C-alpha cells in the first residue's frame, strides 16, 4: 500500500527523517498534482538552503488544455519545451500521445549526467519512454544508481510503480497523490 506524501514544507522541516540516501517514488493519476508537488518541494528545499538538482516537467496549458510539456532544470531555472501533443503525421509517437523534442531530451540527459552531489534530487518523470523503450531521460538511471543525493524523489505513473520497484528494490518510500486538480 502506498502512503500519502508529506507536504513539501513538512518534508523539509523534518529533513533529518528523510535525508539519509533514501529514494522515494511519487505516483498518482493524471492531474493529481505530482509536478506541482515537486516544484513546491524544490522551492521549499532551496529556501531551506538545500542543494537541489534534477528536472521537473511542468505542463503547458493553453485555454486550460494541456498542449505541451516543458523541461525545467530545478537548479538553474532553465526551461525548454520538451514535448507537444502527438500528431498522426509524426512517426515514432504511436501510443505515447506526445512528440518529444530530441534536442530537449539531449539537454535533459546532459543536465542529469553532470549533476553533482546534492541534498535533494527530483526526477519528474520516468515513464514509458524510459522503462519501456529505453529512450527519453535515461541518464536519470545512472544518476539515481550513483546515490549522490541525500533524498531522491522520482515520479512514476501508477502502472510503472512495479517496474520502478524492481529497478530500485531499496526504494524506501512510495508516495501516492490522489485525486485530480
């Protein structure tokens, strides 16, 4: 059974309970607030003086509809368009719903590959590209395996929690955000 995550502020205020090399999986349905939670955690961590690294993938909304996904480096604030809604005329997007920019993926992988030791590492998200196709933000796997963090939070879809737990059997925490927003 998955537990509800602490609020980002609670996590940072109780930092010593979490900051011992743990890897936490954060999951939840579409619209449950996983990315917003990660962004709030990055802010709370920076405000508390923690070294924060990693990537989050905020949605691009047009008229209240999600039309794209950005890639945001939580350390530098650098932001780039990662994906647009897939179109039938673009090959390689079958079943994904999104057309990913190869240059943005390369940038994300480069940022992850050169991430140094940090207090808090955020990876939002590892999904079907990474677990199913061996593409996407695959540099996250080596970074997470290096354990150069005090706490890592990795966003995975509910359908991929078992794959993530198999990949990281030592994942101490599985947190689930419920509902949609």
